[in-house]
C-alpha cells in the first residue's frame, strides 16, 4: 500500500482533501515568478527557482521545458529527500534576443505522484548596452586572498551616455571605472571588480549595479560569481541524516579536505543525539572520512544542528549544518 504521507507537510498535522492534494507540487516553490528587469545585451542573466521538499516522501523532477528559446532551463538536484532543496535554473539568451521577452517554464514531477507546475520569467534586453564578457567570473579563490577581474561595458547611440556611480550591496565586493572613452556616438568603460581578502568562505553570487544618466533605464546590473574556498572543506554540506523513528540510529560519512595534510583534533555538537567516531583520523593527511551517527529522540519533527570540526590547521574550525527528521513512521 502506497504511503500518503506526502500529502501532509511535516509542519502540519491536518487531513488534506483530494482537491488540496492536487496542489502539493506548487507548495514546493518559494516563488513561481521572476522579473529580471532591464539588462545589458551579452550579460549573463540567470535566476534559480528554489524547490524544497517539505514532505516525508521523495520528490523527483522528471523534466522542465521552456515555451521560448530566449530562456534555457536546467535542473539542479532533481531527486529531493525530506527537507532537501533543488533548483530550476532559468538562463536568458541575451545575445540572440533583445527587447521584451518572457517564458513559461513547465516543471513535471513523476514522484511521489505526477504533477506539473508552471513558472514565469520576464526580461527586457537592451540592445544599446553591451557587457564583454557577460559576467565577472572569479572561479575558485582561496579565503584570505583578494582578486580583481576586468569587464568592459559599451553604449551605442548617445555620445553623452555616462556611468555616474557603481553600487554593490556586498561589503566585500567593490568596483571602479577606468579608461572611459567616447567616440562617434559610442561610450565605453572598463570596470575593475574586486573581492577583498575578508570575503567569507562559500559561493559568491551578487550583482554590482551601474547607475547611469539614462533616465529611461538608469540601472544596469552585472553578475559577479565565484567560490571562496576555506582552508578546510566538508562535503556533503549540509548533511541530511534521514528520516528515523525514536531510538533508531542512522550513520553517514562526510569527507573533510584541505590543501595540505592535517589532523582532526575534535568534533563537537550541542545536541547529544549526534555521535562522532574520530579514531581513524589521528594521522595527518589531506583528506579524512568522518562517520557521523544520529539517534532519533522522543520529540517529533526536524532536528537541525551545527557540527563543529576542529583541526590543527591554525586551530581552524569548520561548521557543518546537519539535520534529520524524527517521525513515528505511521501512515495517514
């Protein structure tokens, strides 16, 4: 007999009618619409629709299709366990298209039951402003180091077009204009984007905004993306230990890596439900396998904690988000 637990979100203990159950897939999305606004031609323009599994059963995204060639779409992490997240990534082709554009993205699920959800995107692609390259791609940067990248922006059609300000909401990302030129109705700048040495470890995905004197479309966004690498990395992160009953144990292994050999000197967590086995990691080496065990307690629901992994690399501590779900296992 197939379980019907997927019909009830974990935070709700109510019976759901068959009509409401038909909307189960829509409840996985934080939002189903996104407007990119006005963007430059050639810019990298991308948005990630977040999908979060709030049910006990696995959710699987079978396919996604776009109604317009202006929007390419892909799925990241199509199979979602409880509380895991995936993404529907919509990327606009700003070189092959211009003007007002939009697409309907149809997401098809085949587990736990068949369903479809439609997402919407819209954008205005300017033909007079061009970035080269289309984004600031930092790649991988070691934490504690700064990095600079250069991008050019040009405007055709108005010799008096100017960039009057460059803004960034990220305190670790800044930009400045250099080599401004104007000739025969075309204006161009080089933009030097800098990420400072205090940027925290993790994925960086932000925009700097060019503020112009064009009153019809004053702001032009430019994507900045990359990854700041910690001296010690942990995967998978976050760690999902599964759905368990009270008293039940589940164990998984994580991989702890660094660029040079190191020792794990300790593992701590504020929750006694987590156990660690560090006996095989006394030797210094560039990577370690660390088993982690979770024991289900009496309280039902999500258990979310931060595990701290201590190393001898300048006494560095890496934080690992970990969670599990405790349930009585009864079917509705």
